[in-house]
């Protein structure tokens, strides 16, 4: 299966915009701008470094924090691309998820490596109960999520956008992953897990977030050597940060 051109284009556009916002954030002008000739090279370098670094920090200081998440959702009958643009219908399966996560500290080497494109990196373990037409299924989804949180309206609504990836093990193959014309195909329980997530919080209660997530399982175009059909659920829930 070839990746949809719209998906590839959207991914490239998002990465370009985030990188551009990170490296091109303008410094605020002041009355002292007319005296820039008197600023030493070292001071100029420090100012540029500060201006570059400032927008990269998350809206909230969550590095080193733990968090728990509770989610409810339903499976869709559309592709991931259609789910992203809200062009989908509902399938029968329902999902109930709980997870525990940890946000890496800012001085973590991997977090530094991700700068300046993304703000924070989380590691998490997601456990999902899927009420499937084929019966009860449990999903175990360890994953890593990189998050962007520098939005101009963050003083009003704390907003983050995250992209996560990992593995997903199912205690049974979900019915939506099986081709009805080939019920005996090479279907596997272990697939790739991907999460696309947006969160929203009030500044006064920044440790409590409203979560909107796309929960996606797939064989990654044959990488997992499985014939399972890719599938996506849309979930909403809450997250709470704690030390």
C-alpha cells in the first residue's frame, strides 16, 4: 500500500511550519535598538540564543512530571487521513483506555536532540479494553510521544499537539483488521501503534487537560509482516500531571 499523497504532503507541511516557527521567532523591539552598535558580540550571541530558545519551551513546566490519562472512544470505518480531516463514520467497536506516562526532563539528551522542532518527549504505557464484535480484546501499547506546545493563544487556552509511536499487542485480532474475503490471512496480534493527540487546558488548571486522540494500529505498509487492515479509533478523555 502506497502512502496517500495528502498524508505525505500534510506531514511535510506540519514539520516545515513547526521548524519555521522555531527558528524564525522575531525578537521584540525596544528603545535600545538604536544602540545596538554598542552591544558586544558576546551579548548579541546571548540575546539571539535566548530569543531562539524562548519559544521552544512548553506552555507548562512539565519536564520530570508523571501523568495519568483516561480515554473513551469508538472505532471509525475510515482511513487515518479521512479521520484527520473529520471525514468518517462510526464502526461498532468501543474502546476504554487508561495509561500512565512520564515527561522527560529538559536536560535529557533525547529531548535536546529533538530541539528546536518539538518541545517535550513523553514515554507512556497505554492499556485499552476493546469491546469488539469478536469479543473482549485487551491492547497493550507502549509508546513514545513528541509534543509541540508553543501556540500564540496558550495564555488563554493551554494547547499541545503530539505525535506518538510504539507497539501494540492485542490479546486477539480485532474484527476490523480481518478481511472478510480472506479470514485465514496472515493476521498478527503485534502491530505498530500511532497516536495523534491534541490537548487543551485552562491556565488556572494547567495540570488538567482535555485530550482528543486518534488511536491507530497498523502493519506500517508491510513492515510488521502482517496482513491486518489498519484501523483508527477516535477518543476523548482527561489527563492529569503530578510530581
